[in-house]
C-alpha cells in the first residue's frame, strides 16, 4: 500500500479523485489518485497528503513502450480537449441564460431580507421570484453567471463560469469571497 492503504473503491476513470486513508478518521479524504486503464493495464499515481507521499504505478511490472506512452498521452490529450470544449459550451449556455434572467429582473432594494440581515446596500443586485440575484462577471467584464440567494440558500447558475463582481471604488482592491463580505468592505473603505 506504500503509505496509502484504503478501504475506498477506486475508479479507473482517468480523473483526479480523493479517497479515505486507513489511518485517518472516518470521513477524512486525505488520499488523492488518478487511475487509468488500457486493455487491463492499469497505471496512474496516488498521494497521501497527510504524509506527503507520492507514488507512480503501473500494473504489469514493466514500463510502457515509447509508442504505448505516446498513444496513451494522445488519448488523454483528446479527452482533455473534449472536456474543455464541453465546459466552454456549458459556460456559453449559462451566460446566455444569465443575460435573459438578468434582463427580466427588477432592481433590488436594501429592504430585501438578505441585504437587511447583512446590513448592506443592494449595489448591482436585482430580484426575481423572491430571490436576490448577484451578477458574476468574467475577466473581460462580461456577465458570465448569477448567484441566487433566497433566505439562507445560495445557489449558482448551473454550468456557469465562476466569476467576480467588482464594486466601483477608490483604486485599492480587496479580494474576498462572497457578495456580503465584499459589500461590507466596500462600504467601510470605498475600496473596489
């Protein structure tokens, strides 16, 4: 087991996965692995994050030939390219949906329950169907997704690209997570 004994079922899906290490408390996932299979030939790597141990492995006891290694790498490259294209298409579709929802939503007011509870201004937010809607922009400033807040429930638009929201400020930039935190910092400092 080379420091990575597990009771988890491993998947040969050529993706990075996490798993439970036998020496860990139940529920902890301090192991990571990537396992791929080609005609009953398994290969990949595993990491014990707790101990800082990494091992590469293959099942036959012999190294891949140069042509096998090139073929496997070409296959993985094609799979990554297909996954990236699918993700880009999902991002495009979500951005189109976001534009439609955003265009139909009404401006938010500070009396919205979430904003009132947090004591923050509505800023660029809008509302629709009882939800506070927070816009998310990509690095080019284009609307790429939305966050919907209703009560304590916060959800992002399915398939949406993770983005940022920038509030106009006085040159200094604060990096934070979450609209309420950013709005609070902006109100206190004037920073973007």
